[in-house]
C-alpha cells in the first residue's frame, strides 16, 4: 500500500458563496444545496474526486454552508440537498484519498464528517429547518450517510439509481459516518434487512429501498423536479414562519500566528511539540452583555457569545488536524467571572424571550462543547489563581479528564456552578456534564446547583467537583508529575480509556456513532484485511482480489 508522507497543514478557509464543491440557491424559505464536486479540487494531489466523491475539503464547505444557513439565513425552513451531476448523487468518501492517508487523518476525517452530519440533525431538531435529501442518481457509502442525516430521503426511480453502503463487501471497512447506527436507530430498518443491504455492494433500487425503509419516497425522472418541489412546499407549510428574521454575517477567522501557536481575540493556543502538550486558554467577555435581541443582533459575529466560541472551535480543529502528536491539552480560563455569568444569564434570557440569534448562539456553544468532549486527547483543567472557571466556563472543567484547583491559603480561590450546567449544554448522550460526573450520586447535582455561590477549593474537592486541590507547596510538583506521567503513556490505550470514561449512562444514537462505530472503524482502519498490501481498501480498483486473514478476533 502506498502511503503518503505527513499530510500538509489543513486550511479551514472555505470561500463562502464561492465554494469549490457546492452551489447554494435560496428562494424564500427553501434553500437548495447542489453537490458539484470539482474533479481536480482535492485537499491534496494524488487523486481525482470522481462521481461526486468527497474528501475533507468538501465537508469543510458542507459544514460552513449549514452554519451560514443557521446564522445568515434564519428565514430558510427547508434545505434540499441534491446533486448538480445528472444520474449521480454522491459516491461517498474518495477511496484513493482514504487509501493514501495516514491512519490519524482517516480517523479525524471520519470524526469531522460525523460531527457535520450530527450538526444537520441538530439544526433539524432545534432550528426550525427540515432537510430533504433529493437523490437524483446513484447514492453510495458516505453519500447515503449524508442522506440519512436528513429528515426525508427521496430517490429517483429510473431503473438504475440505487442507495448502498458497500464498505463491508468492497473495502473491508465500515461506513465511517454513522451509517450503521442511523440505519437501525434513526430509520429503524429491520436488522435482517440491514444485514442484506450492508453486504450487497450494488445496494437497493427505489422499490426495494422503499419497502425496507431506506428511503421515504420515490419519483420517476419525468416527475422528479415537481415531486421534490412539492415536498419542499409541504415542509415550509408545516414549519413556523420565520420570513421576517434577518441574519448576521459570519466572516472568516484570522488568528495571529505566534511563536508557539495561534492567538485569537478570546482564545490562545500554545503548542509545545517537544513535550507533546498544548495549552488552550479561553477568555471571558470584557464588555457588558446585550439587553435586547436588537442589541445582540447589532453586535453580530463580534458578540463574545459567538466569536469566542467560534475561536474555540477553530482551535480544537487545529489541534486535531495540524498537531496530531499533541497528547495532552491543558485548559485555562481568564477574565471577569461576574461579566461571564452576566453574559450567560443574558443570553439565556434572550433565548427564552424568543431571540433566534441568542438561541443559535447557545446551540453553537453546545456543539463546540461536544467537539471538546470528542477530542482524542487527554485534557486537564488547571484552575489556578487567575482562572475564570465559572458559569459556562465550568463546563470545560467538567469536560476535562481531570481538574486541579489551586488551594490558596491567602486569597480565596473559588469556582461557581450556575444554571449553565443544569441542561443548557447537553452532551452527546443527552445528559449534563454535571449529571455524568455524579452518575452514582444524582442528589448531589441538585445540591450543587442550589448552592448559588462560589465554592472554595477545599470544598470543591470535598464535593467531588475537582480531582485535587494542591496548595502552593505542592501545586507545581503535582501538576508537573501528572503531566509527565500522562504524556508517557500509550496514546492508543489513553484514547480508548478516555472515550469509555467520558460518556456514562444510557447510549444514544450519537454516542453510538462516536463511541461504537468510530472506535471500531479506528481499529479496522489498521487491520491488514483493510489496509495491508493485499487488503480490500488497498486493492480497490485493481484487478487483484483482496486476501483476508479469516480468523475472527
């Protein structure tokens, strides 16, 4: 198998409204996203994006469009996702790209595309938008997984177009973006039907797909355009009228490059490649919060509630794609606690009063926290003398694998847990981080939320809110030893351990996608049956047949 060297640094620029791979047409309440993937527009050279096959660049643009629809076009209530290529919707992730990518890149690619599709479902659940997948041609692999992220799927009935998940029979891997889970948990396809479907490389055409619940409807080619238009009109008629809402503009983030990383307005990322430790610092707002929707709208993208969290999301993606050797993230916070809590309360009140922008800002914060939960890095929250782990920022400490709080004998060092931790930012398992922390002591959650006052370091440790609270004598040594021990351990074992420990309680569709599917895909991507010299993914498109080690493990 021919492996490329280290991947080039990933750029997150997307050229909004002049996207390379997508066309966007907005007509009133209906937006049509047409996939028109540029053949020679790959993320790196060495492969062609044939038949609307995609790589990470295509998904960066897809995510960008979904976010812009939510913030820039709140009047849109129906999004039709289709293809600009006749008789081809999408053939899924580009096989040549996958075969030539490093293992970490493949895993990060699958995780990011998972998050993008979960973002579509999040918009459908919370933002008054319904998504229609209009499959105007063959739809395979990741293309069908994109379709399953939508609310409704319609397939052209032309005697040849089909939906399929051919990864198992053709490539020796799994559908990488939640396909298996969405088949059974979301679309509730019968297990035996799903078994046949996932092992039948050619997939199911319209009649069989409709019978098996793999699609929601079909139209012949002669009635295709009218049929999809009618379905979009039905969606618009069935959703709340938002035609009077005016969006805000999102411009590209332009961080300053420093000697050690990146500096944004509210977020700083410092990377030490030698020690394999990164320090991520997030700052509280430095101005008073808005008192009305109009005031928040006038702030636009510059409002702390959006800008700081966009910067945090970008920093997390930089760590995932451009600093793969980093094993530990040290989380720091800075700023005025009162101002932070004032913003938290103002945003929550505005959302309750009907501000769509406040609601979307909170939803974006929640999605960013879920990205933090999903980091395949160890995370320690350092609650030092200058910290601001209060309100929404205390969620960072709850997301971390460990938290160390400085016990100051001279000055009171405290954290404050507010209603921001009471359900505003649910994890992928639909539970609060505070609830997961005290899964075996549910009464303690209410006890802590009802305290309503800052909690000192020693009390925070006694309550179980932090891992430890070293004093000034022990702080430096204890933190240093904890860091050195952590980065010395196997990254594979740590990733497995952390992902098992972070998500307690009952599983959801989303936790299965990340914790089960992605974990198994991670393992399968390293197995010779898939990526060995005679593996199925390696030999795809070659005349040789793959050679399998048939031992079950």
